[in-house]
C-alpha cells in the first residue's frame, strides 16, 4: 500500500487498513475505503483492535504495525496504522477434522459425502461448541464471528457464502483436503465398512438388489450405502472440489 504515510496525523486514533479480501467484514459504509478508525487505547493490543473492527483473528494471516510485522499482542502508538492481511490459503486441517456450527448442517453432509470428517453439533451453547472443538482437535466452521472471537478456540474459520454449495467451495478452497467419497456416513459422520451383499439384501429395494453388488455400512448407525444412491451428487462434489483447488492454484503455487 505504497505512497500512504505509515502513521496518521490524528493522535487520538488508530487506523486499521484491511486487505480487499477482508473488507466484506466491515460495515457497508466503510467497505469501499477498506479502513476503520478506532480510538487510541494504550491498553488495547493490536489483536483486540482488529477484532473490535469486526475481524476475527482466525481470518488474519499477517499484521503490519506502522509498517513492521507485528504479533496480535503488540501495542499501538497514538496515530498508528495497522495493516491486516488475510489467512494464506490453503490451510492444514487439524488432526481431528472439522466441527460445524448448528447452522451448517447442509455443509456438513456435503463434506461427509466427500469422505471428510465433519462433526456437526446442534449445541446452541457457544462454550460447549468450543469445548467440543478443543477436546477433539477440530477446526470450528461457523458463520458467527463472535464465536470465533472466543479466546479458548485454537482453530476456527468463518465460512463464506449463504448457499451450501458456495460454502463448500469456500471450505475446499481454504483447507487442504483429500476427498475420499463414500467412506463416511452422511447422516452421522461414522466410518463406512464394506459389507457382503447377502447381509443387507433384505433391506434393499428390488431394483437396487438387481443393479449393485458392492455395499458398505456405517460402523456407527448401520445405514447402508452403495454408489448408485449418491453417484451423481458425489461426482458433482468431486468436480467442485477440483475447481476450488485449481482456482487457488496460480495464487499459491499449489495446482489442482
Ligand atoms: Zn451413520
């Protein structure tokens, strides 16, 4: 952002300048300018100011304080300028996988159809959700910014998009994933294991029994799966996953 002074002339405030990728988090009237002025407070850390401007730290990949790289616990000076950069994509997924907030059930089913470990919680209680993410080492996916600002949460991400397909594209773009379709139950997130046809034959429609020979069963809830039931949906999601990866390719050098 060359040409602009490293400090503002106003000694009572601190100026936050957001990367274009983060400006949608500002109130609408500030989005074009992409910056927000906050009152100087000697006790406030840079991280506190960034979150006060509406940007959860989970969405931040780098901070410049008066032109110098800074950590979220740094303190500003009167008239300081803070530049806020977005997280670098793609990010690794923690060993536990994903945990989705109550409003993202449709996204959870899509991730599971791709074989990704996506726990979904209908807990309305924020501390419970955060505790669940911590206990199982999962990254919490949500559209609730306040939830991401909770101090106890180690891994979180603000999901973009109102339609589940757009949300899926965002998640596949943001995280390193290895889709393995038909390995996970869309209903309960349990793992699927192959099962002999004879063992499930009495639960199948005659057409399914005639047309398919390979079946798997959820090790947790017992639901039976075969490729025919989900083939089109899975193929569409796999294509979508590939598109999300190739789209980010030129930006970070990781091709699809
Ligand atoms: Zn299941």
